[in-house]
């Protein structure tokens, strides 16, 4: 799940409109594209200070996805920093909510911009871009000295998962800038006022649900019912905790019986019980904004989400709400992975088009973004956790971001993730449909997993669908 | 004479040139291309998609979601015209004939009703879909659930309960369509000579027999036209489902329709070849329905 | 004698009418109840939307039927300015005005020739047009995108009719309105008497003149009716502009509404969504109410063929 918000937002967009049509059609325009305009005219000498040979005379065109994080961070943090080193380079800043629609024709026309924050509901398909050789190989960026310290390579300032996830067809070409950290979110104020404590075991979690329900003050649990991927996120994380990370690796690799393992069964059964007993009324029909707003109004105590939540809710959150996050509880003492295991994945994906006019400038821009200063100010401004190691250190983080950062530090190497939902959209749609049914009692846990296994097998046997491995 | 024939030919050519050219370029050629694409594995990226013959069609036979969509279209094909026509006939009859007011020309306020009933028809489907998404909210902020909950009932998951969502879609489609057919049938009724009703009334015919013996037979032609319109709407439905329902045809595929599956496969899974194959199947269903209904409705009009 | 009889009959009918008007029988009451029920069903969702458009964000998420504490007209300001509803509406008006005019012009020309001039291939062309009634547009969407893109490369006029142009969209609208327009107008032309046209031809009028000066005026009721259908259809069109117009300042209203619905999810500005919905709905209802007599008369003519 490189970026749940990306998908929930996509859902939202989809539900709103047919907007992706144009983008997708523009995507079809790719084959008709002319050969790329030559971008390597008169190379500028490279140096330790200017590792890619950025030319002062070439403008730099930047496109930011204007979504949950807005675009101010680029204008007020990243671009001034870049300018401080290259005052003569003209930066053309742009922002849109519809990346694909606006930019895919540019790729088709052979004149893409230089830096793209390819995120949000209508992000372009990375696989298709990679296949079409549109993505600049960012390996030189990894090997370049970091902005802050010539003795350290950029590679060593990044969370390793960034490189793993950003590698397409063997080439590192997508830079995830934000670490999404998933867990169960609550109001620290509400918990304090009512004497509730974040649970560490499933048993405690059930008891807490029961206590909240009995208190009559609010509903215990909800999730974005319209987007059940929010729920299968915790379900899968718990299965990985019970059975180890290979549970998710096997699912990603479409292994036989990967969905119907004992760990998955245990987790599905456990969450179905929450669905049957503790959900806020009407959950099935609410989207993420509605459920999150209900939480802000103290109508519900807990919901599964990721570290973008605090920023997403900033307009409706009461000042003393104090977001907190706790990791998925231990199911039993014999879980394969210890308490504190987290699902985390780099996201907010930046790319440098290979056929742009100024890929050198593009890479340098990314190098500037990955400086401690830029990443730290970014984390502070948009209340989130960046993929640059230690960027949040000494920063004044908001309660939610602090809580997520703490959990992330405590998790250490116990991080799990899965990628099948971006690789196999059909499987994702089936999982979304079936998870909703599991939670409302329309499917038993066994039937639920059988159904997903069947879909996974179908995809495995469909030669027209490109397969991925991890 | 020869000159006249020449003039005539020139006239025909000149008048047909623009419409036929536009139609060939913008309508016919894309459809022909789509048929070809349906036999390829095109995913929107490669310049030279591989020709795979009927492979896509073989695959779609096993596509459970698509066939679910087909059954939903079939359901709508029967229910949408049936419900809409019954309601519209009922109201147009009340408005024009059976209101107990003047025998012909309508019940008091009939003009007002006709104007109001037609309102939904002038709204764009996309607007209606967004509107009803809000109306159907599953909690106390929903227009329909708020009074239900005030009465102590459990809120209904109009769009979130797989057993209910299809009916919500049908309901919205009927809501939007009825007004148009009330006006259409009213127009038809207005063309029936007033004498016929009055004569029948003087003969002591009740409202029911008035309806079944006079209104319905004389309106039969219009009803058939309505049936064909509504049938095509039912087969083509997309925006309501895509914009209004959860997960675009959900929950759990309970509202998906053929057009949504075509769209989903093309623009979300980037399987343009496969999507075109689904489109071709949809094409044959629609054309089949059109031919069938043309056949069935080609009958003598009742002259009066 | 006959006149007296018919007078008596008419008079007695008049009396009967007056009589029946006076008593509002139980059936009439029931009828009114039924009609009022549907009126409520029709109007209330729309009024509810209007109500929500002046509510605050919190109130929208609160009880559906609560009244707003204060009227938030700024919702409209946001919908109008930030969401450009005004611009979209203007675009819609421009596109629909030109395309409906074009549709009616070429559509009636085609329909007239096909209905009144037998020639080899007539039936084939007619069927080609009419078969389009049954084509699901989704099948054609992606190839259509390329067709329009290629039209953009036509020398001279290309830049005006390619992607992201209103003229290009107008041409596509015209083409996709042909099946319906030709089908109904041919049916209509067939019902018109031939005598007048034949007489004019004998007098030496050209085919073109007969069409514009005699047949079109005679076909007026049918034309009005099909025009109304086309206005409604093209105003509501959603998929085609979405595919063909990607630049925001070119968008038509349906795209705009969808976009605001999207943005509402990001910015949590549902109140602006309701305001935008209101802005999209209200003018249509006003225009419709003002012209409802003509619109309904037009439909009447269409129904009678």
C-alpha cells in the first residue's frame, strides 16, 4: 500500500466523476508520440557541488500534486532552497489535482516537465511510464553526495524501503518522499478524559471496544465504509503480525493459497467480530471524510488510517483533540512479529521524466528536497513523516505526527507492507468489495478468503496481465 | 428533364454531404476501430498491439462481474420502463382525465403538476447523481435517513447495503424519468378527441374502464415509444451508477452495469482491448434490443 | 336543426362540467393526494440541496433537516469564484447553442432528403444513421479521442477543431445527435403533405428553396420538439466533454460539478458543493419554468408526430 490516501482520493474522484477518462485517453496518446526532444545539449561539467551538471540557462518546470499536502511546501520550502544555490535558474512552478490529465499529453508530445509529484487520485501509472522508458534513472541521485554533507551519499539518508518500492523493472526511478505510517487513530484527549488506554493485545482491544460501547459516549470503532481498503489494511497488517511478513509477500506474488492461510483466517475472523459488534452505525455508507469528521466530533473513538490523517482533518479537528496512533495490537503472545510492528510505505512519489528538457535540474531539485532542512520543514508544515532519516528530529511536530514518528522509531525493522493492490487493480477492487461484505456480515471469513483466492488465481492465470514479483 | 435529374442529384448530394461526413468521421470510424481493438491486447501504451483474435471474448465468458452487470442491465430493462410507464400513465390519466374535475383538460392545478414533475428531467444526470449521493447519506445527515431515525427506525443503507443499492439506482432513474413521460402521455391524451371520453362517461363508464378501454388503447403507440426510449436508457445507463454508487457499481458489485465494466476495464485497468470486447458485446445487446423492439412495435396505429 | 342539436349537446356538457367541478369528490381528493405526493418527492430533494447550500460544513454533517444557524452565502462565492461555475456555465451555453443550431440544420437537411427523395442508397444511409441510436457510446470513446486529436492536425482549420476546442466538441455533438435527429425528423417530414411542395416545384422553385421556405416552416412543430430534446441532451452531456476538453477554462458545467465534488473530498468543502449544485440547478429550473409552455408544446408536437 504505497499510499492509501492516493487510493482513497482516487476512489473519491472516481466516485465524483469520469475525470480519469481524459487522462487515460491521453495515456493512449503515448504511442503516437514523437521521439523525445533532445535534452542533452551542451552538458555542463559536473562537480561535487553540482553533481548532475545543472545549467543556469535552462528553466526548471515543476508540477506538484495539489492534494492533501497542498503546494505551498514546494513554493516556500523546496524552491527557495534550490534557488539559493542556483539563483539564475528560472523555476516554473505549477500545481494540479489532475496530474494525468494535464501531464500525460505532455509525455505524449515528447515535452514533459522536469519534476513531477506524481501523486493523488489521478497519478499516472508508473508501470506504464517505466515500460515506455519515460522515467529518468535516479540511481545517480542515490550515489550523489547529499545536499547537507558531501561525505554522505543520498542513498544513506533515505529509508531503504524508498529504494525498494521505487524500483521499476530493475531501475530506481520513483522517489517516495513521505513515509505513510498506518495504525489505529484516536483522540488522546477523549482517551484521557474517559480513562481509556491504547490496547496492546487483541483481548485488550476487544475489552476497550466493549467499554466504550457500554459508556454510551461514542461508538467504539469505524472505518471508511465506502472504501473498505482502509479496513483490509489493518486486517492484512495483523495477519502479517500473526504469520510473519511472508504472509504478505506470498499474497503479492500470487502464490497458491496465499489468501487462505491460517494467519489470514484468524485475522479476518477477528475483524469480522469487530464489524459485527462495535462499528459505528451507518459506517458502511460513509467515506473517509465523513468517518474522520465523526471522530473529530467525538462520535466514534477509533479508526484505522495513516499518517496523513492529521493534515487531512486540520480544518475540522478541535484544537485540543490531540491525535494519537497505536499499532495493530498483538493477537496472541505467539505472534510471529513483536508488538509495535507497523505497516509503513513510502509515498508522495516524485519522478523526473527522462525525456524532459532538464533532467539534470530535476534530479538536483530532488537532491535539494532530500536535504535535512527541506525535509524537516516539510514534515513540520504538512504534519507528516518524510522518508529522509531523522528529518523530524528537533522539530516541533504536531501530536499525531509525533505519535506516528514515535511508533515508527519503536517499530525499528518490524515493518511490513504489500503491493498487490497497485499491481493488480482487479484484485484490489474485488478485495474492496469483499471486505465490505465481510464487515457487514454478508460473507463469512472463510468465504471471504476463498473469494479473494479465486480472484488471485484468475489473475495469475490471465496471460494478458503483467505479473510482478517482490 | 435530364437537367432536372441533375439538379435533383446535386441537391441530394449537397444536403447529405455535411451530415454524412460528420457522422462517418466522428461516429462510424471510432466504432469500427473499436471492433478491431476488441481483438487485440492493447493496454494503451504500446504502439502495435498484438492481434489475439477472439481471446478477449473467450475471457469475458468467464468474467463473473461482467455477467453480473448484464443481469443488472436486464433487470433495469424490464423494471425501468415498467415502473416509469405505470407511474407516468397513472399521473397523466389523473391530470387529464380522471381527476373528477372537468372531464377533459385536466384536474385543477394540472399545469402546475406537469411543470413540477418535469423538473428532474432538465437536470444533468451527473448533477442528479451527486445530489442523490447526498440525499442517500446513511446517517442523520441524509435527507431520507434523518426522518427515519427520528421515528426510531434504523437508518437504511440506500447505497451501502448491497441488497438495497440496486433499488436506489432504479429509484433515482424513475425519479428522473417520470416527468418526461407524464408530459409525453399527457400530450397523447390531449390528442384524443374529448368526445370519446365524454361519450364513455355518459355511457356510465367508471374511471378504471375509462382508462383501460379508451386511454390505454389510444395511447398504446406512445407507450411503445416510451418503452423503447426507456429500454435504451436502461441498457446504456452509466453516469448514475458510476457517480452515485459506492465503489462505482458496488457495494460488492451489486449495482454495476455493462457500461461501468467497459469503463472500468478501459480507464482503470488499462485493458483497452478487453474493454472494447465488452463494449462489442454491449453493442450487440443494444442493437438486438433495438431491432426487436422495432419489429414488435411496427403495427397499425389506431386511427381516430 | 343540426346546429340546435349540437348547441344543446354542448350546453348540457358545459353544465355537466360545471356541476362536476363544484363537487370535489373523494376520487379527486385521492388524485390530489397522489399528485402532491409525487410533487413532494420531486421537489424536496432539490429544495433540500438549496437548503444545504447555505449551511456550514458542520451543519451539513449534522442533522439533515436542521435549519442553518446563519445563511452562509459565502458558499456561493466560493463555488462561483474558486470553482468557476460561472465560466463553466458560459462554456456550456456557447457549446450547446452552436451545436444545437448545427444539429438542427444538418439534421433536418439529411432527414428531409432521406424522407422525401428516393434514390439508390437512400435506405442504407438512413439505416446507417438510425442504427447509431443503439450504439453504446462507451465503445467509441477511446478511438474518438484520437479522431479528434487527428482533426487537430488538419491544415488551416485544425487548431480550431482539435482537442480542447469548443468547435471540436460542437462537431462531435452534432455527429452524435444525428441518429436521434434524423430518425425523428424523417418520420416527421414523411407525415407532411406533399401537395404544397409539388405545387411550388411546378412553379419552378428550386429544391433548396422548397426546403427552406416551405418545408421547414411546415415542419416547425417537429423542429421545435427535436430542438428541445437536443438542448436537454447536449446540456447534460458528460462523457464526451470529459474526454475531449481537458483544459479547465474550456470545461462545461457537468465537468465542473464533478470536479467540485472531487475537490470537496480533498478540501472538505461540501457546502461549496451544495452551492455549486444549486447554481447548476437553479438556472435550468428558471429557464424551464419560463419557457415551460413552449417546451411542453414542443414535446406535444413531437409526440403526435
